[in-house]
C-alpha cells in the first residue's frame, strides 16, 4: 500500500513540474478579488436535472461594489437536494471584514453551521479557511403511504486556500476535506453510507500582460472513498488531475491557445480498472468591439478503460450591438469524468455495481439572445439540442430487499428551450426568474423508463425586498416536473418558501427560512422523500 502511495505522490510532483502551463478555471486574482464567502461554503453542485444540460451563460458584467457574504440558497443545489437550506440574503460591507460565522437549527433536525476567516498575511499573501456542516435528522413520509422513514444526512466540509502573488505569477495552494454520513430507505440491505474525500491543489497562473505567453497550470490529488456499497465495499478512488492552458496573442484582436487536461485514476479494488484520460483543446480567439469568436475542438483519448478516441467541437460566436445586446450561437462538447464525485452529484443514494465509462457530450448546440436594455435588468432567451453519449442516469431497480438506485449509462438526446430574467433596483428590490423545457429521447431498450425521471419543465422564481436597511425579506418558488412514462410520472417538485434576515447590531444578524409552505410530497431522487413544511433559523456574525 505504501508503494502505491509513493507512486501517487511522485506522479503528482511530476505533474506539477510540467511548469508554466495552466488551469482551465478563470484566473484567481485573490490579491484584489471580492470575497464571496457563501459560494466557498456551498459550491453550486447541481442535481441530476441540471448537470451539463444548458449552455453556459455569461450575463453582462458589472463592477463589484463590496464584499458580499452571499447566503442566498436554493433547494437542489446541495447534496442531497432535499436538505433544508438556510437563507440570509447578501450581507454586504463597504470594507471587507475577514470573519464570518453562522449558526442555525430547525425542525427535522435541520442544522446549518458556517465559518470562514480570511487572513491577510501580507500585501502579497492571503490565506482563507472555511468550515461548514449541514444536514438533518428526522422522520419523513415514504411515498405511496409507505409509513415513516427515520432519515438522516450530515455533510462536513473544511478547506484552506493560500495565494502568494509574485511579481508576474500567482501561486495557489489549497486543500479540501469532505465527509457525508447518511442512511438508505428502510429494508435496504445496507442501511447507511459514508463518503470521505480530500483534495490537494497546486496551481500557478500568469498575472502580467507584459509576458509573451499567458498561462495557467494546476495539479491535484483527489482521494475519495465509498464505504458501504454492496459489491465493492470500502472502494477508494485516487485521481491525479493535471490541467494547463497557454495562450499567445498574434495581434491586438487575435489569440491562439492550447488547453490540456489529464486524469490518472487508480482504484483499490481489482474489479475497477485503472485508467488515464487525456483532453487536448486547441482554440483560436477573435475579439473586437462587435464580435467575440472562439473556434476550437476537443480531442479526447482514453487508456486502460473506456472508448479510446472521441472528438467534439468547441465553437462559440457572439455578436454585440448597441453595447448591451448580444446574439450568440455555440457548438460545444467534451468529456464528463464519471468519477465518484460526479456519481454523488447525480444521486448520493446510488449503488456502484459496475465501472462506468465517462459521459461524453458529443454536441451541445444552442442559439440565443441576451440583453441588458436598462440598468439593473438582464434577460436571456435560448434554445438548443444536446447529444450525450453514456449519459449517467440514476435508475431504480425493484428487488426483494427494496428499491436500489443503480447507476447506469445510456445514450440520450434532448431538445431544450428556456429563458432567464433578473432585475435589481438599487439593492432594494431584486427579482430573478428562469424556466426551461426539455424533451428527452433515447434509442436504448426500455427507453421510456430510462428518461422517465428526467426533468421536462423546470422553473424558479425568487423575489427579495429590503423595505428598511437592516431588513431583507424574500419569497420564492421552485418547480420541477418529470418526463414520465406511459402517462405516469412522479409528482412534480413544488416548493414555495419564505426567507428573511434582520441586522440586530452591526455585524450581527438573525435569519430564518420556511420551506415547502404548501406541504407537498415530492422527490428530488427517485424513491426518496423530501421534507414537508420545515423551518430553520439562526444568527450570523461578521467580524
């Protein structure tokens, strides 16, 4: 075992020594960035209905005015989606305060703990520490009058993020720890599950425009353990993930670049094959006052397991007119690594009974129109087509010991159309709404069942009002209806909620949220009930 650890460590260091290449994420300018604390606590982990379906949409940019401790949460953005989420709105400070703590509790044993502190060690060094714990422990009503289920789910997250700014390069060192403890439905052969994961990250990125090449590079060691699966208990997955991106200007308006990503994946169980996945992404960029064009391609290779060669487009065209109106078209694609982390985002209640090939987005073609006609208003209209090879699906199978949610992959296609709208008036009134329709198809046997739990219509509405400076109140609604099979489909998600916060003293606020006001029965994951009428309240501190 020690030998394997040494090999992994050595591989990670060799990957780091690839040198001035770069990460594909946006450049981390921590020395002058706005600290959005709550986003650090709660990464936008989407549920199965939202994973890689819609084109990435970038609203017109606006200048950031203050440090924002963003606690605006929506259901189904957490793992699991059914856990009650707290809400405090956005607590803004004209001058950054480094510390943030939040404590809350509610019925169903809903727990909400957040802590963050940003250390400004020097003008060139910053260290950010984060801790969060949320979860629930209560009795839920099983579908079809199946009685009560004493459900629990607790998730713990801790992270550190250090950045040092050299004269022309930023160095980023980070680490994360995550643990999830929860139970399955009654009568399931294994009554509980535990996930433990950790990440170590090293990254460098150029920060000076004087350099002939701009670059970003990172290497990561990702460790993940699933403890109580049926066939492969205590299986461990270790990934050495390397990313790089190098760009060079050939004129004031033109840039060429090459992005590279490689995952070396190792398993502790011989029934899962070790493998390497490589992605090459050459691209050309053209940008002036009216046009923004990206022409590229993804070339993906697999060694050891999975389809050996795949390719997909990486094309995006935007035409900007009247300063704030944009017509755009895209043809995107690429590999989605079906590692244990992605399995958890699809459903934490799934069972790994076989090794799955990666999902590949063969094409995500879309056209759209987005605009900001007046200050504070932004909207986006779009439609498109998506072709997914080996789409990762949570499929229930009925056995003598109950329902098992088994992961499998099938080729799927979907047509979609949607709209997004947001309006902000002087931080006194805020409205956000979005809706999308999808039609799913597949050529596989039993196709109706495969896509029956896929979302057909989704909608979200969120309204917030600040009648006086210390008080923020809001109301929201979330709807998800499923495609169904032979005229039958699961009850739609129908969550009407209220939330609010009040600043008692400078830096001290109380907050509360009431969820599922209509007390509806619905499921975010097939067969697993969500909470009924629930509430959570607490206090937050800025210091």
